[in-house]
C-alpha cells in the first residue's frame, strides 16, 4: 500500500511554486486568502495537522500547543528565527521543530547595508523632499549628511548575517568591530579585519554605526536598553534588521527625537505590525516594513527548505534543519 501523505497545514500564502510542490507531496491545507490566523484558528490547525508550517508572525505558544492533536509531530517554521514558538512546550510534547537557516543571509545583509548607507546620507529625507516639490535646487550646504568611509561599525551578533554585513561594510571602507557570545576563529577574524569586544558597553560607546544581528531570546530582550542606548555618542546611528524586541523602542524614539542620536534605520519593530507613532514623525529615521529577506529568491529557497524538512521527517529521518535540544 502507498504510504499515507502527512496532513500539512500552512498558515500563510507561500510562493505558487512552493504551494504546488507541497500539494503534490503532501495532503496540504493552504491559506489562499493570506489572512493571519486567529488563535482559535491556530488551535484548530494544531488539532488536525501532522505537520504545521507557521511563519514568524504566528504565535505558537503554550496555550496553542496544549491543544495539539496526537498526530502533530513536526512544526516546520517558515523563517530562520523560532522565537514565535514555545520551544520548551514543544519539546515536552515531543514535537520536532525545524527552521530555514542560511538562505536569508545575503538578502538581509544587503538590506542592512542599504540602511547603513541611507540613514547617514539622508536618502529617504531627500526623496520625500522631491516628492513634496519643495526642492529648490543644489547648493553647497543643502541636506548635508555623513560619509560612512572610515567610520566604525559595531556588529552585535557575528553569525552568518553579521559576517555578511561585515564583508560589505569592509568594502565600503568601514572599520569593523563586533560583540558576540563567542569570539570568532582567528582566521575568520583576520579575514574580516574585525576587532572583538568582550564588553558590549565598551563597544557601544566607541561606535559610529551599530547594527543588530543577534536572535531574539529572553536573554536579548531589550539588549539595547535605555541605559545602553545612552552609551552611544550623539553622532551615532542604530540599524536593526533582526528583531524589534532587542531594542527598547520607546527609549530609542525619545533619544532620536531629542537629538541624542543622529538617526536610525529600522526594518523591524517591537510591536509589529504596530509602529510607535512618534517614530513615524521623525525625519532622522528610515522605516521599512520588515523587508530584510523579502526577495522572490529568498522566499522560494525558504519554501524548498521547509519541503525538504517535512519530506525527510516523513521518511523517518532527522530533518536537516532541526532545532537542536540544546537550543531549547
């Protein structure tokens, strides 16, 4: 007899090519309207699914997982981060978790570098000026920004994305500094020409631009707290393409409004999709709607990883992108 196809519930609309392949391989339930599922709908999904495919905006917490049916054995997250899932509860219920690492690196690093360029050079501000038809022509002192060549870049979290950003920034003539849980191998550190700072506080006080690339965990919640933001120099810029919860957004907004920081480039927000209204009124920030990995290529690569993880698991093997027990 042919093996029964696993019931796969997908919470959001994925690229057509990925959904088509999923329909061929699995008993797939799609969300064609692309409407975020309510908590009640997520609970219904975990009751009926063998495999759940959520995205980073789906809160798969203990209340949801406590209602999971006996057949739910895999949550194949469509995203690199897994902070949207209660990992401890999943482990207690013997549910395997996978993610989609690696495929977002270059796109997110590109977006980060775009913000590092855009904020000091006031690109978004200039674009708004043109659209408002208030530009009166070039002058020697009009809308002066700051060059990034020769500036010090502080990278918080030197994983795949942090390293990719460092390589780009190095090509733009920036001096690379970093803080990480573990120091990089000397050869990699030499390749990146990166200076390691064991103390995050000491690094922050000396940087011109700070960019965030660590995951959101209980340990990194408000890692850039009001106290740490106050360590930055008034000419410094903050870039965040990681997770909004890592920065105390209220404190950052206050400092930007008072001129205590030069500017910020934010692709993520603490209470997404809500954005602090005071941020929206500031000219010295560039705000993007979580576009870091938003390329066609990235989304297809993510979907292919999800399919491989499900297929491998269904065949009785450990999926390649399993989130290991040590991470719980």
